[in-house]
C-alpha cells in the first residue's frame, strides 16, 4: 500500500495539483491588486470650512467620490459650509473612495405639522412645541367648539396637518370662542336639502331630523317646513329639523297646517281675561259680656235695710270689622271682675 503511494505517477499528480493551487492563489492576489488599486493611494484634501461646491470640485480633481450629509443646522456657521470630513483630511485613501462631507444646511430641517385640529388649545400648544414649532397669534372665532383648534395658519394661509415647515417656524391658531346665544334661526323653506344644510352650517346650527315625504334621501328635495321656525331665537349649536318633499311649499299647505297645529298651536286671545279678586276674611263677633246687677240697700219694716236686686243691665258688644289683610284677628270675650256685695248697715230710729 505504501509502495503504491510513493509511485512516481502519484507523486507527479500531487506536484501538479500543488502547482495549480499556487498559481490560482497568485492570480487571485494579482487581480485584487489590480481591482482595488493596491498601492495607488491619494491623500484626502483639506476642504474644511469651504463651501460645499468648492469642496466637491477639489474632490473631483483628486479622483475621489463624495457624499453630502446636511445633518444639523447650526446658526453659528454659514449656510452650505463644510463642518466635518470623513476620513479626516490628510488620510491616505484609494482613488475612487467616497468622502463624507457634513455640511451646514441653509436653514433648519423641516418638521411635519402635528394633527391638532379639534384638539384643546392647551394640548395643541404642547404638541407644537415638541416638534419645534412656535405659536404666534391666537384668533378666536365663533364656534360651538369652545377652546378647540379650528384651523392652522402659516403666513396668512391655512395649512393641513402633515405639512412640512422649517423648524422654529411661527404658526397662528384659529380657536373656537363658543356658541352665541339668542341667534335668529335662518329661513330655509323653499331651499333644497343641500342648500339648507349649507345655510344651517354657516349659521353654526346643526341639522336635526330630515323627514322626506317619499321616504328617500334625495338631496334635491325641497324644504316645506322647519322647526324651529324662521326668526326664532336659539343658541348656536341647536338642531333644526326639516320636512322635505319633491313638491313646492304651496302644494303642501295641508301638511304645513298639520305641523303648525302640532308644533305651533295658536292661543285664542279674544276671551276676556280671568280676574282674581281678593275675598276679605270673615269677622269674628264678640260675645256679650254679662255683669251682675248692683245691690241697693232699702229700709225694711223692721228698721233694717235689705239689699234689693236691680234689674240686670245687658250690654251687647258691637262686632269689630277687620281689615282685608291676610292676618286674622280673634276676639276674646271681655272678662269682668265680680262686684263685691256691701255689708248691711244698722239704722237706729229715735
């Protein structure tokens, strides 16, 4: 077995394989040197603090590529000024290597306006500050949404959320001041449903029930009745119900009369007004006070005086009239003190 391994033919094959492998490695390295320009290096030119256009021209002349990165705006430096170079100036790089230039942009990077529509004003201010936008004027406008953001204005033009603006830009906010009170209801009778909704919305009222006579939802139907009626005073934000039909209001008089009887009943003012008179409270009569008769002394036959009973004297109390007031006065019978009987006296006749 070992003798066959050292046969000259086997050794020749091994030598040929090793020579082929060595030649393949040598050719690979030669190709890499040619492809990567091994040994052909150029120093990175110093383009610091130059304008980006001048720096690009120098790199092109040196056979180098470039990448521009406007990473951060710094107001201390000029716009488009080269602030950093990578690799650093003076380093040896191969020809065709890309050099990264960090350039000061012309202004701040743009940021997207956050969605603050219909948000409370305090929350909207915080969201704008977080993204780097400043709030300028706050304009209050009548709206049923009190203290809510209605529109965002930039340089006098309304913008939508998501619009890109330079950082630290100033935007104005239109904020709702709340609904007004006792506002006249607009007249939409004779208008189409589409027109009526637009008029009601412009007056800052809400569209309530829309009753189509045929049960459909055609926006071209004509309004023949509304509640509340035209000229009524209501607070903004209240609902206005509509009754619509394909017929004109003149052709719907019967239905209008039925709705008037239901929603606007008439009050008969021809009847005499009801009078309310105050009735005086009943008077209380006083009971007659009974007094005992006085005792008189009369001489008797025996020479003594006997008390004689006098006729009783009756007195009647006149009824007292009270004023027609709400307080009733009650009369109590007068109390009389009993009369003391005189003691009999002895009379001597000579």
